């Protein structure tokens, strides 16, 4: 009797290949998620750095940085107060949101920079004062 050669793969071989592909895919997915989180944090740091020039221009014109109550919107719109004649803005077209879609926080004087201002994002968790906050300090 002659034996016939099989062509194709057994079920075990196919399942083994699928398991290997799933493991590789999950490892790649974890790396992509980690890189995405780092990218968002870097984008927030970059945006915070972009506030420096408009804030310094505002301070040159007005004599000080915006008040905490006026916030970063003072770079876009005149407050209409008695010093509005000094305002030479807009200093920015619009105030961007952080990478998570939230407003940047602003304090003058700053808690971390008492002789200047603080700008920060509350980070991905949306809670202020946690380890994932990103600021200019």
C-alpha cells in the first residue's frame, strides 16, 4: 500500500500560528498606546511653550501678565477695563485646548513660579494636582 502525502496544515498548526499572531499584535498595540500617550504629553508641553511670546508681548503692553480671573482669554480679547487703551492685541488668534480637549489653566502669580505665571494642563485624567499634570515649571 502506498501512503499518500498530505497537503495542507493540521488544525493544531493553524491554531499555533494564530496564537503567535495574537501575541505579537497585542505587544504592538501596547507599544502604540504608550507612544500615543507620550505624544499627547509632548504636544501639551509644546503648546504651553507657545504661550510664552504672546504673554510677554501682553506684559510689555499692559505692564503685567493677565490676571488669573482674565486668564488666557486676555490674549485674544480686550477686557474692556480702564487699561484697555494699552491693549495692542490680539496676541493670539485663539486660545487652543490641550490635547485632551480641555482648557489650559492659568495663574498669575503662579504657585510654582511666584514671580511669574503658571500655565498647565490637567492631563489625561482631568484632575488638577495629580502626577499627570503638565505645566511650565
